C-alpha cells in the first residue's frame, strides 16, 4: 500500500539513536523529508547522512528556549512547516528504577515531567498552529506501556508518560475537523542498541544476534518476555507510526496504540 508519505515534511525528536532512529529511517524510506533531532551533533549528523535526511536540529527540549530553537532549525531544514511531528524524545531522566514512589524526590518528578510530557507540549504549541492553517498534520507521541500499567518503581517516569497520554486525547479532541490528528504509540521493552551491547558484553560474545541476546537475558529473568515471545524492535514501532503519519489515517485520532507484544493485559 502507498502510504502517500512521499515529500511530506517530518521532525522526529530523539532520533540520533534507538527507537527514534528507527522511526526516522522508515519515514525516510517512505519518501519523507526528515529532520533528525538530538543533543549530540555528531551522532545526529551521522544518522542524517545515512538516511539522506533533510537536515538536523540540535537542542534540549526541556526548556522553552531549546524547543523554540529546535523548531526553527527544523522548519529551516525542511523549507516549510512541520507536517508530521513525532515526539519521541524522553526516557527516564533520573534512573529511579529502584526507588518507591515516596522515595523519589520532587525534583526528579519535575525533571521527568519536563522530559517526557512538557517536551511534547512545547513542540505542539509551536508546530500545531501551522498544521491547522495548512489543514493537514500528524502528531504522534511516543509513550510507554508503563503509562497504563505502571511498575511499583520509577513512578516519576510512568507518571509523566501517563500525562502525555492524557495530553494526546485532550489535544485530539480540540482539533475537530481541521485535518490534524493526534495519537499515542506505546512500546513495551524495545531491543535498542544499548540493550544489545549490554548483552553482548555480559556474555562475552560480540557476534550474538538481537534474538540470542534477548533470549539469554530473559532466561536469566533480567526481564520477562511478552506473549509475542520476543522483545520489540525499533522497526515494529516505526511501522505503526508510519501508518498513523499517512494521509490515509485521517479517521484515527485520540488513540493509544500499544506496540508491546501483548505485555499490557488490558482491553483498551
């Protein structure tokens, strides 16, 4: 199926590695003009050159000033407004994976809220008005399975992602009949490069495949595999995102698509 993405202008935040890089690669492969975003210019430019991106945007999305700079860099590289905004930047900014909710500091809660919720709000405030004026736009926020099925630990991160899901639904509902859709995609555990490198180092074998690494880690109960029997790959997430970014997906908005291999046990 032709997703009709050729020539569309996209910004993928946090795309100098990991999930974001996989999203940027697939969008570029579908013919999108893509801007690669990150905080490390060398890594961002490497990915951009590899996928023949429209350009790079460097900056910190946890501040108003940094976000405005990224938005302006992206518009300049694209030669026009952002039509497809993938809010992927985030991740736990504090690493509180061993602390209970009441052991986490207020400062860490605020830090994660800025990194995982307000970063998307800031960019939407800048990019969405242009989409509305053009009568076309796609906003896709990358959340997490823990937003709807939180762990006992890391509440600062999961709470921020829950707020992002709430923002998605609210923004989608406010944009009636203007050609702009807003959706969330929620991954489970994704086998990004860092996880694979960790496994290869742990087992002393640089030739292990992604599947071999994840199966060994799962056997040692480092994590549990979901019902799909494997961890997700960046391209699993990218496939759904490209579909939602398509002009063909205009009837899908305010939704949360779980790409977690069946990890979340729920009806919604």
